[in-house]
């Protein structure tokens, strides 16, 4: 996710963005699809706070399945 594109957008709407990434994706995935998903979540979060601003916290964690 490009912070240079997303952070100015958030700043325009008085939204403070905090990131935390705690994952270990070890399987194959489509990087473009993951990136687009994250951009959509980020943009939706900012747009939901357009009128009053706020804080958007984005936390990614991997979770192992128990067998």
C-alpha cells in the first residue's frame, strides 16, 4: 500500500492513520489483489469519517488454523 498516495487523502479529511502489520504470509497470493483490497478498506474508512475526521487504525495479523 502506497503511503504517499493514501496519507495525503486521509490528511485532507482530518483522519489520522495508524498502521500495524503482524503477518507472515508464506503462501502464494496475488499481490495486486491484496493491495487493491487494502486500498479499498483504507479509502472506505477515511470516507466514513469525512465529516468529522477521526483515527483509522489498520492492523494486519496472520492466524494459524488449528487442526
